[in-house]
C-alpha cells in the first residue's frame, strides 16, 4: 500500500478524533508488511484503501517453493519415489549402473549415508548425498531391451563421452560462428521507455509476476541495445507472454517502427488482434490483422496502408510473409507458438530484414529451438511463476468409452462450465456428437473444424464463448489462442497420436480461471502403445503442475533428441548418455571451443574476467568429507523419505529457502540432531565455494582443501575473486598454503573441524 508519512504516522498511534492532521508532527514508524485489503479506523473515523482496491486490480500473493518449479532436478521427485533397487541409473562420471538403495558407509571414524550403484563385474560405486545432481534415471529406448551396464576402469564410458563431444563440437562450431556474426550485426537501438510506455504498463489489470517482470526487462534491454534481438520467451500457457509481447510491440511503435506478429491460425490471429487492440486502446498506434478470414478488398486496403506506414502493428498468419506484403519500416518481428511453423517458414521470416529484432514466444519450444537457446546461440527468458489463484490441471489417462465421457461432461455441466472435446479426424466428429447426445441428452453440442469457412467457424467459436453451447467438439483448432475461462474440462481422443507440445497446448486451454480443471487423455491401453507414445503420455501426466511447459520441452528433447541444430532433422545424440550427461558434455564442448578455437572472438568476454565471480567459471562445487552429515534413521525412519529430503536439500540455493526447509523438518520430525545440522550447513558451503571458484571442497581430518578451477589457463586466475583467495593466504600464512599438483591448484586450510567452521572461513575469504 502506498501511503504518505503523515498517514503512516496516524496508523501507528492512537490519537483523538479531532486531530488536526494537516499540522501534526507524529513520529513515522514504517511497517514492513503487505496489506492485502484496506481497513476502517473507527477511532479516527477514517477509511484506508490499497491501490489494488482503488484501481480494481488483482493482488499478487507470495507463491510457495519457487525452487520446486525451477526444473533443475535431474531426478524428479516422482522418479525418486518410484525408484526401486534394480532400476537403471546414469551417473555422469561412471555410466549406466543399477540402483542399490541407500546405505550407510564408514568413513574414517564416522559414517556417511550414500546411494549405492552396481556396475559390471559386481563393482560398486557409493554416491554421496551431496552429488545427487550427478545421477538420473535411465530411460529405455524403443527396443525395450535393458541397457548394458558400464564397466568401471576400462575408460569405455569416457571414450563414449569424448566421441559425443567431438560430434557436438562439429555442430557447435557452426553455431558459434552464426552467433558471433549476429553479435557483430548492427541493429536499431530503441530509445528508453517513454511516459506512454509507463502508462501502458501501469494500466495492466494484474500485478506482474516476478518472471513476467524479468522477461519484460530482458526484452526491453535487448531492444535498447544496438545488437539485433533474438530472444525466446518460454512461458507456460496463460502465464502472460502476450502482455510481454504487447509491451515490446508498443515500444517499437513509439520509435516509429512497424511490428509483425506472426501466429499459426486464423482464430488466434483474430484473438490476438482483439487483445492488442484492447490493451492499446487510446494509445497513438494502429493495430490491424491479416488472415484468410478477411475479404479481398479488406486485404488490399491493409496492404496499401502497411506500405504507406499507416499501420503500426500487424497481426497475421502465413499471409504476413507473402510476396504481396511490403513493409514501410519493419523493426520488430514477434512469432507466437513458433513450434507450429516449419523451418522453411522461419528462414523466410529472417530474410524479411536481416537486422530486425525477433521475439519468439512458446510454451513448449521444439527441441531444436530449445537446444539452440540452451547453447547460448539465442537468449532465453523462462516464465515459471503462475498467476495468482491458478490451479494445476488434473490430468488423467483413460480408454475411450461412453462412461468416462458422460461422467466428465456431466460433472462440468453440473457446475455450469463448458467442455472442449478434441478429435483429430473430421470424419467421425458427427459420430462422437451422437454419442454425447445419447448419454448426455441436455448437452448443447457444437462442431468446429478447419474445413469450415472462416465465417462459419468464427460464428461457432463466438457462440461457444457466449455460452450458447456446452460442448465444443472440434479438431485441434482449439490448440492455439482460444481463451475461454468458463471451459475447464478438455477431453482429447486418440491422445497417443499427438506430439507432446500439442497435448500441452491443448491442456492449456482449460484451467485459465480460479476453478479446478480436468484434462482426460483417451488412448488405447498402454500395453499396445509404442514406447515413445507411452512416454509422451506419462510425461504429460507427470508434469501436470503449473509452469511445467519447460520441463515438457526438456522431456521432448530427451525423447526425440536434439537433432541437427542448424537443420530440420530430429535425430539425437543422447540415447546412450541420457539428457543430463549430454547437456554437461555440450557445455564442456562449447567452453572448450570458446577458449581454444574461438579465443580471439571471445577475447573481450575473457578480458572482462576481472569483474566475474567464481560462479562464471564453475558449474558446481562438489563436497567430500569424513564428518557425519546425514539424517539418522531414528530421526527420519523411511529411506525413501530421507532420499526425498536429501534431494530437496540438494536443490536449495539461498538462505530463505534453507530456513523454510529447516522449519518444515522441525515441524515434521522435531529438533534436528547434530548430524542433520551439519548437513544443512553444506548448502552454504557449496554456494560460497562455487562463488570463490572451487570445483571441489574436501573436509577431512580437521583440514579443508579448496580445489580451484582445473584449467590453469582460465581467466579465473586473472580475476579479483582469485586475488581474494591469495590475500587470505598471505594474511593467514600459518594455517593456509597454496598447492599445485599436476597443474591443479588448491588451497589447504588447517583447523577446520566442522562444516560450520568451513563456512566461516569461506565468508572471510569472500570479504
């Protein structure tokens, strides 16, 4: 709530009713709390309102466990719960092994809890609970044959990783050249936000989610730089991507540039046109649209005005890239749901103007695009925070039958809601309509598909929006852009025939209000489905929480493979390795190329190493110790429960999350024992270690060894961060010394008996 000092003072004192507010000199005591609604002060006879109430906006509330949505986990919670001894696991360093459960292993004079993996010849590897990020569940290929276990000590796994790295380098080489070329292109640098821009953003009905704010900031920063923008905004359906696009489009229009908004369907073109027009109402910009729904005369008029520069923002389907379309001064290209466009269409788009800013939006980007962004060849903003009062869509697999269909429709109608029924074949739509009418006689059913005339289809959709029908029986035309908050059940027939992103998009048509929504995936029994189809449906069922579009795209990347990143093929590298291992190798390959073959190109970036912290040089900081750090089984009895707790702890990266985690432990299990408290300290130890450029920290026999960046030629050794470590050694020469063994540098500090003490040392080094 915004308030002046005078009023704030009144709130914090009890004063007589006749107080002369105008001349009061009351002390001001700020209260760091959020007011969700106003209140009446009966003593002062005053009413106070929040800005949300005055402007009729929705208030944002704090969302629990942002970390749970970050998608960092190599092993999902569901997989951990389902993991049983005998399951196949991939370890980044050792290869494919069998899961043997949690075991307690003696280390020195104490015990450590480890995850046991079995390999060929009965070899055993015990993985520390601090290294859970290195393991992932192995997913079988289509053959269904069990994988061959890796043999330790032969180097076969390392050779496989090296072969993959070589193949990745061949592709990454071309990508880096392409990226470097784009970095040196000169584009149009937009001016800073005008008062009109601030006015537009202030008129947004809802409060921005943190991710939405970040994405908006990223897009604006790209537009204001002289380098052409090429950004992917990956946000789940209904998470506010369109608002980010509207703000970017208006920013371009304010600098007299034209904006092209490319969408895959006629329905979505009209819906976007309405959305852009409503949001920009009263602003000095003209919005229009182009699709097959427009008459020849309307199309001619739009094209003439576009060429003359009278249209600022044009929304349209493929028609936008036709030969007849001539732009006066195109500055920004926005592509919505780019997975719907073929490679040739997108390449054609880029020829519109070589240095045009490009903003791509998608809920589940195709593997090629996602991989392109993960490699840093495109900038990426991920929106994972759901809007307030939004519930996950309950997703259920079922077999086609009148019982499940009738139950779903009857339930939705009982709460005055509407239902989408998607069936991809036009020929049997009437047959399904008859079935619905037979078992749900009072349901008003409308049929819609792409072979109808645009006018007829539009009439059906508008009728459905106006609640003239209860059930919309259609093909996949509902997939993009239809936004009907009253429709909260979707039934998808023959779900196994659809791709993962298609299914996710269709599921996103429901659950767009504060009601619980349902998605029924109807398919033959799992036993008769292909392995790939089964995995797609299971992935959709597993990732039903809000903001899971990015996770699904990752799954899709794993199922289909990354493909040739510069071409259209989808033949992947990761069948033998698993996604996490592949991604790690890919990052290594790109870093090696930057430091070796393309060192000149990245000289400027490396020269700036003085300003970088250790985080820029180290992917993660591993911890090895002989101290007792675990949750005793007397404290947390079940091994599966302990694994889940270790996993959650492994992904915490700030003090607030750690405090919340500690509080949950105390609430559930009571006071935390000494071993557990030591384990919790590892979170800070790893974080500070990484920021200081430590690849590994070893705590043994009362000493701490900090192993720095392994590449001796790294820019890290010219950075201020490494300088701090040297200063600490110089100031504490009696207990510290710097070692170099086989080109690897480390600092050894004596007198470090506990993890808590180790954290204190790292904080002193950072000062």
